[in-house]
C-alpha cells in the first residue's frame, strides 16, 4: 500500500452501505483457524469492522473484544450483534496504540494490508505491546496476486514487517471473500453485489 487510506474513506463506506468487506458472515479462513484450535485465551479482533469474527467467537464462548478506529464501524458491529442475539463486546480503539492488555490471540482480518510501510511498522509495534509472550497473531491480508479488489501486500511485506520480537510460524496462501462493487464489475465480469474470493495471505506469527 502506497498511502494509508483516511478514516473518512471507511466511515463513508459504512454510512453508504458500500463496504466491500461486509459480507454478512465471518471469513472462511478465520472460521478454519478456530476449528483448527489456533485461537485461545484472551482474544482481540483488531479492525473488527462489521464484527462478524467477534460475534462468532463470542457465540463459541471465547473471551473476545472487537475494536475499530472507525466509530461508524463499531455502531454497525453493535447493531449486527444485537440483530443476531449475541452479547458481543466492541470498542473504538486505535490499532496504532493498543496499549498492553495482554492478549493471547489477535485476529487481523484485512487490516494489515491497508497500511503503508511506515504505518505497518507502527502497527506491528502496537501488536507486540498488546500481546503476552507466546501469543499468536493471525493476519489475513489481500495478496498481490489478486485483481486489485483492495489494498494488497506481498509475501515480503509480511515477512519484513514481523522481524525482531516475532517468529513467523506459517505464511499460507488462502482467499479473502468480498462483495463486488460498481468499480470492480468490469474487472470480475460479475454484477455488483456478487461475492468473490480473492487471493490472500494467512500469516501466523508468535510473539517472543
């Protein structure tokens, strides 16, 4: 990503109902993580957006909170949880300053890839401060092998971001599901509103 998008871009997407990452369900890759037993302890869903992963994990009995920098996202997530009858916790918070609350697992679905190089470094330092020793951070990010559906990152971007203080345990190819908007109708040859699975990376990183 050349320049980190502004807050207003995300705010406008929620208020206009055009956010392509709001698919009405959790990302399949995150569902698979939970089924594989890779989410444990105190959990943070950072950049939670519509709150689907926080809602899913709350239903399953996890101690989880979803945070997002965009107030309209948190409003959306709370309404989403209420409509589904789930008492999930959401807070407005800055991913660049998560503090030191001692999480055991952090789930990042489509946040890492929005940051430019300088902001990625700040973000990763914030993640490190928020994790206990041995904690796992899972990063689902759009791959540079995709079709320009959104901001994309390369394998080297991920490897380069998680250096000292981290062990990269896995970096796998997977997919990220989104909703096609008008700007991408021609690219994908599908009508607006269709779901598409784009190439993505799934990184598992352990804090040391």
